[in-house]
C-alpha cells in the first residue's frame, strides 16, 4: 500500500477530531493497533472497519478505500453500518 493510503486513514481520524488514543479507546484496541493500521502494517477486521465507519461517520466504501482496497463491490451507502 502506498503512502497516500497511509495518510488517508490518518486523515479520516484527524477529520473526526480524534487522537490515536481516543479512537483506540472507542474501538477497544490499543493506540499501537491504530498506528499500525495507519501505517498499513496490519489491517483491521471487517467488524473494526464498520466501527471505524461509525466513528468517522463515513461509508464503508470510504474507509476501505482509505486503506487502499478496491471498493467497486462495497455498497455506496452506510446503511449496513447502522445495523451491524
């Protein structure tokens, strides 16, 4: 994954006004985990991506795209994040 994708996940977090520590607490993970996701060292599981979408108030498409995934098959809206 490229540096652009690394920045995108961080940008979503920053746009939401959250630090790595704050986001980690909300998701029940460590700030080290958030840092690894932002640097593409590890990837969140799907349930965690849903939680990220909720925290960022973005669609799954936006969150997956920020991590460099092909999102052509991901639904356009975030309705699935409200029911998960």
